[in-house]
């Protein structure tokens, strides 16, 4: 589930920015599809909160939602949270819009077509921005030629014209004449949608010559296992396993920039910095324990310890969190009225 970087200097730079708590606190919950979680914080609910919450969606947001669930559980252990990593689109299509989950995490904004599908079932979603990600391209640690790639080169590697048999030498004649092995997000993934849009210029414009998966750990293992491999996923997975693979510095025209929390927060890491979301079902916000969990998620989205140090994303600013909380409270009041 993580991605890695071979350069010791960049690793130290990242740790200076984010801290070095690692993923130990996430391991137990992340290894499962769901975990018990208890809840409420800013909703002012009592410690007798109980009930169940079903959360589906993005594999990128999954470790953050897991961490939030663990913290929520400390206060309200009688609230049960079933958390599944299904991909953003897969979660909307198969769970959230059919009414089978209360929240759906997403690594890109909800699509108009998804809103329409939800509306057909009488479901309306409320959007909450929970963090910022530095979507990360990774290569094998033995790859010493493609540690920096331009957006155009990434488009050559991942675009729909890329065919079986394409070699690294096809991208740069000084590089090895060895076939590129690709590992990336499945079409149901919000990461797939975002990557294809900002790299290839069109959502869904992606080569079919790659190993597609919703399991970011599989991408790490695939890239780790081949000197000529390349992959991409959310930065948190790089943070979790920093010695497994190498993070690529991306050049969007102003020079190569390695992914980091600092570069994502400053806007320097383009075009692969992106907002992350969770979408509660508005009607579910009428339930006290679900409203409390969503408030907790928003309030905790500013936490350096949880969001940056433990998971590996850029926390919301206090201003952003306050805006999100005001809008959430309005949606809760509407649902409860």
C-alpha cells in the first residue's frame, strides 16, 4: 500500500516535513476491510453513542479514514465502522448510490453522472474536503535513468497510444532498450481518473498495457519486483513504505519536483497535487453517531499528527476546516429538520 523513494536525501527531507511516526498505528485496521470505531467529537454527543457506519470508496483515502476511525473509536467504542477500499468510482457505483453505504471516500470530485445515479435512488451527497495528496509516480530502486520525468514523458508512457513492447529507449534513446512494465490504478479508481486527466489530458485516456489494481500494495510489489517497472498511487502509500521503491521527480515545465507534503502544500508539485474527499449521504447525517463522526473527521483534518505524520497527506488549514464544518453543520441541520 505504500510507495517508496530510493534517494536518502529526499527521504530525510520528507521526514523533516512530515515526521517519522510511520504506519504502525494503521496496520491493524488497514489490513481489514472494516474496523470498529466509536465516535463523536465536535457534535457534542455523549459517550453513549452507538450504531453502525458503512464507509466505502477510495483506496487513497482509505488509510486516512482508517486513522480517523481509530481515533473516533477511542471516544465511542460502541459505534461500529465497516470500512472498505473499493475505489472511488467503484464505491459510488456499487455501494453509495445504491444506498448500501453511508459515506464514500473519493480521490477526485464526485462526477455529475454519479450524482445523477444517486438521485435516481433518492440519495444526495455532501462533499467534504479532508486532505491534499501528492499523487506519486514510482520506479524500481535499481532504475537510475528515469528518476526525473516530464509530464510529456509520463504521457508517452501512460497514454492510450502506449502499446505492448514499448521500451524505455522509446522514451529516451539513451535509456535501456527494455520493455516498460506498468502497474497502476484500475478504471474504477479516482486516482485513475485524476492521473489520466492531468497527465494525458483526458479522463480515461490511459494505455491498456498495464497491470490494473485497486490494491496499492500490489503496485508497490510489482514495481519492486522489476527493474524496468513504473507505477503510480497516492503519496500515503509511499510514506508507508519509503524503502521499497523510488519516487519520481515530475517536471511540469519549471524543473523536476519530488513529491512531498511540503511541495504539495505550497503548490510546487504540479500537476499531481490533488484534494481528497469524503461524501456522507445527507439523509444519514440525521443519525447522531454519523453526524458526530463526520464532525470529528472535519475537525481532525487539521491534525499534523494524524494526517501528515501518521498517514502522509497535507492537513486542511484551519480556515478550510472551519468552512467545511460550517457547511457540514448546515447539512446536518437540514437532514435533522
